[in-house]
C-alpha cells in the first residue's frame, strides 16, 4: 500500500497568534505519534508544493485570495479567532497545495492514499471569508481540483467536532460533491442543522449529523456504520477526502465529546469502505482540528495505520442506545434522499 505523509517545516511557521491552541506543536505531536507506532518508515514522506492561484480561485473569490495574500510579511488579525503571521500566507498556500498534490498523485496512480499533516486548517474558510483558524479551505480546493481533473463524484467526510461551514457553503448546490459532517451541535460555528441538506441541484448531497456533547466511540461507530456508510456507498464516489479533526477526543480542551483513538480508527475504516467502489481505494486525509497533543499523536497514528492497511477493524460497537432517537430523526430527514430504511 503506497501511502504518503505530507509535512513541511513551513507549516510550523504559521503564527496563529499568542497562546493560540492551533500551534506548531500539533504537527510535532503527529509525527511523534506516527514514529512511536512504528509507521513512519512505511510511509512516503513527501514535500508539498504551493497551490496555484487557479486552484484556489476554483473555490475562493479573487478578493479573498488578495486579502490573505496581503498578510504576507505582516501580522494580521482577521477576526477574534483567526490570525496570520508573516509566513502564514505561504503556509496556507502550501497546506492547500499538499492536499491538492495528494489528489493529483492518487488520481495518477502514484499513490493509493495520503495523510496531509497541514496547518493552517481549512474547513471553516468560506469562499470570501477567513474564519475559525482557517485561511483557505484545503479540502474544498482539493475536491474542486479533482472535479477539474474530470471526476464526477467526490465525497468529503468531515468528522471534526465543529461543523465545516465553509466546505458546506462552497458545495451546497453541487450534486458532484457529497459533504457529510458529524459534529457537536449546537456549537461553533452555529451551522450544520439536520435540515441543511443542500439546495438546487445539490439538494440531498449535504448530509449533516448534529450530535449532543458527551458521545464516544460506540455512538460514533454506530452512526458511521448505520448512516454514513450506506449513504457513501450509494453515492459511490470516485475519490474520498476526509477532513480529519481530532477534537472529538475525550481529552480535547475545546469540545465535549468522548472519543478515543480507537474510535477514529473505526471512522477511518468506514471511509475506506466507502472508497472500495468507484474510488478504487483512493482516500486523502487532511488535518483539521485537535488540540491535545497526546490525543492528537495517538489518534493520527491510529488513522495512518488504517490507511496502511494495518491493524484489525474495530469490534462491532455497543448498542449505544443514546443514539436511537437521533437515528430516528436522521432517517426521517435524510430518508427523503437516501435509502436508510433497512439500516
């Protein structure tokens, strides 16, 4: 299995602001976790290349690109949560470029899968707005690149604890992109209600799975097995992209979920299962959130192991009865678009 790890020292030069939780040590933790698990030597370590303006402008406006570019060489505070330092623009170009390059390589047959350890993250960035630690929407740029390469169906699975409002908005009317998000709700950024299902031609291709705080591995595994997997298989994407936020972990300081590294491995298994059809196993994972370094190290390593085809699939989850009323709601709303009756 040819699996790449994208990383670069420039990602550590992005300055998110003093005392900010989205800090360079996050990437060091990921590398430490992968190394401690004995996986680093099994990966192709690749140096990313910056995204081009053409690639970025597929999902962002010219004004947005210019606004972020103007921060180069300076320190700029875009909003309460989102800063750029002198090297942040260059790092953001490289983060988007890493995920896009991974898409190119899996479509060219050079790689089977990739894990992109990038920062700044991306899924909150809208077409014309910096938001939530994010400057450019890395996964959206990569999905649009896949479509430009001729793909007709791309799936994005977002398991970050926060809803990916930017990714949703960019593809809300696009039937070529299935966007599935599981997230704590109500919570930042306030979007991601169950009835946000897309518009126009894209109606039904936005799938939001809002969750109460306090859910753990069993609930997430059941949710992904009974809802995400059948929808993903029915869509049968030609490429699967994962917005991998590890902030649903029980030790994360910014959220209220109870997952462990074993739960993330189970979610990765579902994404790999969705990719077994037209995608031919092609999966690209991009880092989003996750702010406890030890949790991040263990969780990223667990996902990388699955990308490499190592480790056994998790045992069938507990019944997780707390999920029953939520599943009833999901089936009622999403059953208008997808066959969930037998799940």
